[in-house]
């Protein structure tokens, strides 16, 4: 096919569950491509000599490479091309913010819509799960003697386990929760990431000999030092950024205020949470949107998001903003919280102030500035502040690990080794709250460094 013909093919948009159906359940909203649609979309790729898409992908997947194999009908080879760099293709293809990563760099996006790289990756991964379920990871090497402990079963820990187990290292993963996957399972809602997709990855890890110990808090039930004394030659810390940042406004400790990741964690662990009819969420990122849409699905009627900047500055993806609006969430832009009011310790309303945009700050975004005297209140049954997370450092108890001034784990940026040579760290506990692909990338780097350390090369 000539480039001109490829340019004439419009982007293939996936089917989505109708709004009235999806707000009643947690079924996956975006449907995968069928065979013909995948082929049509794959043929839009220009196979650029300088593929910018790869530069935008945090784990540098060979995007034109797997798309070419797909157009040739060799889906299995396309899958293994992705697997060379990706430990979690079925997951990343669903949840990566593609418009800010690979698709945001695709040349076709300059004069129209980029190639739907995420949807093609998802098609290939789902095809493998459906047609070659026993072959989604490579055969593992003969087990070696050396044992590695991995603290945290989120994408960073999963990637370390994936890379080390394939080489025969004996890995044991520890997690303080009864469920596996970190924020993939207790943060990201099932309507964006079905739980079977996460389960399949753990099934594959277990079949490669990875052991998993749940319900154990490292730093409390046992320390990293204990793990070393038990015979683990190296340890990876991937405990994420689990603690909600506070708004630091009066009334934040009232009954009826629940912070974003706490709400999602409790809900995803099966707690029956009733937020009431009117819910106000504070924030403009993924977590805020996931809270709003989860609140709707658990029966709240009037769900508002207040965000202190404008829609243009919202860090959440366009698709999620669109879907959230379709579902009836009301977003109030240029609004910031001032105080939470109530009586007898129980919340009744949130006081807000109108903002305007001033000069750009160090992130390049224009800073919101309060407009004097513009205060107003919104009645609420629940308020959910969802304005970011920080690292919870229980894991460090009993060992002298260095932290940065931001409270993240201090590591050598090239090797991800901490100040204690046998301990490595990566993912959100090093980067601060970021993305699945960035956590997975650090997992890959850490696994390589751990192998170098175990083999005396580091
Ligand atoms: C609501 C929400 C939505 C998100 N949506 C997206 C998205 O759409 N796309 C995207 O790319 N990213 C998204 N993210 C971010 C992404 O989920 C994280 O960047 C990623 O999961 C970080 O991976 P991690 O392995 O570093 O840590 P985590 O996924 O946080 O996993 C850490 C694990 O360690 C466990 N742990 C913590 N302390 C201990 C201890 N002391 N002992 C034992 N275990 C411990 C935790 O319980 C957890 O299971 C979202 C995050 C949230 C909260
Ligand atoms: S930049 Fe876009 S068109 Fe070019 S190789 Fe990547 S996906 Fe294909």
C-alpha cells in the first residue's frame, strides 16, 4: 500500500458500552478491535524511518515493528516483538495515557489523528490470551540458587519478577494486601482494567516459579534485614506511593471526608461504601476521575469534580474526561476548596473559591490565583480529596535507607541501587506517583542491576 493510500484511512474508533448500561456496572467500557478493524488501523502506520512513537513510549516498544508483523498476519511474532521490551502488554495497552506517550509522538497526529497504537497492542495481547494462553511468557531458565525478595506486587515488582524469573532466579513477592497488582487492582477501576487481565499475568509469573506471600507488611511484620538474614541475596522495593496527600484545609478530618486512593482501595477490597447522593471530588487527574466514576457506579446521584485550573490543564486523558462527562459527572473548573463545614464532626458542605489563571509556574502551566470575595459553598454528603499521593515509608523501618527531600527512596538513577548495596528500588516509590509504564521501565532496569549485583558485576 502506498503512503498516500495509508494517509486516506481514517482512525478506527473502538466500540464502547452505551452510557446507560455502563454506569450500572464495572464491565470494561472500551471494546477491543475485531480482526478487520485491527488490520485497517495497522495499515494506517507509515512505517516511519525515524519512528517518533518509540521515543514517546516509556519502555521503548518497537511500535512500527509489531505493527508491520500484524499487517503481515503474524500476530504471534508481533506479540513477541512487544514482549522484548514490555512485561505487561495487555495492561499497558489498556491504561497507558497514550496521547501523552507513544500516540502523542506519532507523526500522523500532526495533521489528523495518530495511529491507535494502544488499541493495536491490546488487539495483539488479547489475541494471544485467547488463542495461545499457555504461551504468553517465554519458557523460564533452569532455577538458580540465588533468591530475590520483591516487596510490592504492583507493576514495578511484577516487572522485576518477570525479568528475573525468566533467567532462573528464585523470586518471592511480598505484599501487605490480600490482593495482587498494587494500584492496578486497588486503584484503577475494573471498567478500565478487567481483573482477569491482571490475574493472567500473575498466573504466568507463578507458572515460572515466582512465590507470592500476601498480607505481610515489610517494615512491620518483618524487616528488610530479616529478609536478608533469611537468605535473600537481593531485595527490590516497589511499594509505590500509597498515601493520599492532604488538602490542608480546615475540616478535612470530618466524618464524610475520604481521600481518593483510600476510597478506591477500600472499595476495590470489597467494602460496601455508601457515599450518599451528593459527592464532591477535589482534583483533576486520573485518580479524581476514577473516584467520580466509581462514586456514580456505587449509587451516588450528583457527582461534582472541582478543579483549580481549566480543562486544558487537566492531567487526565481526553477519553476519560469525555466518558466521565457522558456519564453525567459535573466538572467545575477554576474552583479551589477553602474549608469543609459541618456539625457534630459530620460534613455538610465544602466552601470553595473561584480562581483565575495567572503566570506560568515551573511546570509551565499557568498558576491558579484566587479571586477575592468569590467564596461559595456546595452541599455534600461526601468529599473526596484526590490531589496526589506520597510514599509511605513503613518498609524502611529497621534499615538505614536514604530518602530524598521529597520523601521518595534515594537511588542511583542508573542502577536503581539504594545506599544499602543489596537493596534496589523503583516505580512510584522512586519517581513519585507516575504511570504503569514508567514503573515497569524502572522494574526492567532494576532487574538488570540485580542480576549484575548477584553475578558480581555491580
Ligand atoms: C486511581 C489510580 C488510577 C491510575 N490510573 C492510571 C492509568 O490509567 N494509567 C497509568 O499508566 N497509571 C495510572 N495510575 C498510576 C499507576 O497505577 C502507578 O504509577 C503504578 O501502579 C505504580 O506502580 P508501583 O509498582 O510502583 O506501585 P503500586 O502499584 O502502588 O504497588 C505497590 C504495592 O506495594 C504494596 N506495599 C506498600 N507498602 C508495603 C509494605 N511495607 N510491605 C508490603 N507491601 C507493601 C502496596 O499495597 C501495593 O500492592 C493510577 C493510579 C491510581 C491511584
Ligand atoms: S510515528 Fe506513527 S506512523 Fe510513524 S511508525 Fe510510529 S505509529 Fe507508525
